[in-house]
């Protein structure tokens, strides 16, 4: 999130994949950057989208919660002096960095960065032994804190709702038993236990630990909550005619974006339980097709693009609506704050 720039759930714990911006032509087409426009890239990562937007002549405000990405991006800042402002910030706070006149565009790429996966010390990959960390901002509650301290029922809910892991109860019980003997410290500690509890079968396309690592990463970084708040922030920060473009990599994220655009479409709402239908002004109108996925050629050239989905909308004149998280039906999970050291 961010899960930042160009990642995908299929890479949640896998090995290094060279950074290639996903759906780049489609993102630029939906975003329509040009000279004089101010575009906010909420997930800078390795700077793939930002670089392309700068080449199109627009000015960029780029955010990333990861200090490593901010440090790595300074060369790009120097190369585009006066046209790129790179800020360490969560993308849920993007409205705080928008100019008074509003933004012409916001782009969000909701995937784990290949840079984060490549660094064993960040603890994102089960293919690289390192501390069981997974924090994108390098502070706060770590994955080790969650695995070693969360209640059994909470672990099961995290693995089920955020990882869609069918073996969640079996894995959580094994974790509870093992941590009573010794705490989990490294990525291999956890991945090795999961491999024993749920051995890989010949037909399995992914490592047995993939979904658990995905669930922990999403939980530790509050990725779904961050995405929901970022959508509300973009609604407030975009000027009329401004464009919101979001690329997601698994169904949990895509569902949130799809629900947001549906809720902001102005369509009449009602049900058999509430027969009164309420008309609301649309705050976003669709840009192009409701959803765009990668072509076969891109998916073959860039494996992380296989699950990518792009949704986009253009801001109307209607005032921003209330930031009501209930529209997303987010799962109720354990409090991160209570799991810290």
C-alpha cells in the first residue's frame, strides 16, 4: 500500500521482481497529465508513474510513507527541480499536501513495492530470511508483534479476512503453540512453520505462506483503512474535472475502490427494507470503462500485472460527501495499538 507503487499480492512474500510500472499507458490515458497541471502520486515507490507524469509536462507532488523510497527518490527530485515535490507521508493524508486551488489528478498504485520485497531486513519476503517486520513506514507495530501477541481468535480473523486463507484456524493454532515455546523472530520462523502445518501440494501455484504474509502485511500497515481514507481525501482535494486513478492488485482492494465509485456515482439508493429512494448528486463520473485489466502481452512480460485492475473517475462540481467508512463493509479486527511493545 502504501503498499506502494507497482506491487501485487502475488508478490506478497515472493522474490525480487524488477520494477516495471503496471498499466502505465492506461494510467496516463485516464489521468491526462499535461503542462500546467498538478498531479499527486500517492504511492511514489520507485517513481515509475511520477517519472512518466513529469515527462508529460505536469508538475508532481509525490508521497510515500517509506523513508527508503524518499531517500532513493532524491535523484529524481534533483533532475526535475521545481517540478517534483517528494514528501514522506501516508496517502490517506494526501489532502493535506494539495494546493489551495485543488489537484488536477491523483494516482494510487496499491501494491507492495519490489524494493521492499528485495530488502530482506524489511521482512516482507518469505524467500529472504530477515526480521519478521513488514512495516512500510519503519515504525509502529511489526508483524512479529502481531504473531507473538494477538489472541488466537484475532489471528484467525486476520488470516481469513485479509488473506482469504482457508487453513487459517490450523495455522493460528500452530502459531499459538509454537510461540508459547519461543517467540517468532524471522520470516523463515513463520514460513517454516506454515510449510509444516500446510505442506505444499503439487497442484498449488503459490507458496503455503503467501496468504498469511499478505494478511499480516495488510494488517500491520492498515492498508485497507488507508485506501478508504485516501479515496475520501482525493474527493476533497481534486478540483472539478480532476481525475482519480487507482490501480489495485487483489480483490480486497478492488472491492473498496469499486464500492467508492458506485457510492459516489449519484445513483438512487434504496432496498426492500428501506423503500424510500434518495437521489444524490454524483461527486465522480466514470472515465472510460468501469474497469481495465492488463493485456495478455503485459501480463506475460510483467507477472505482477496479471491481477492488476484500474478504475478511474472524474470529479464533478458536487461538494465532497462525508467520509463514511460503513460504505466499505471493512472487517472488524484487533486493534493495532494494543499489540505494540
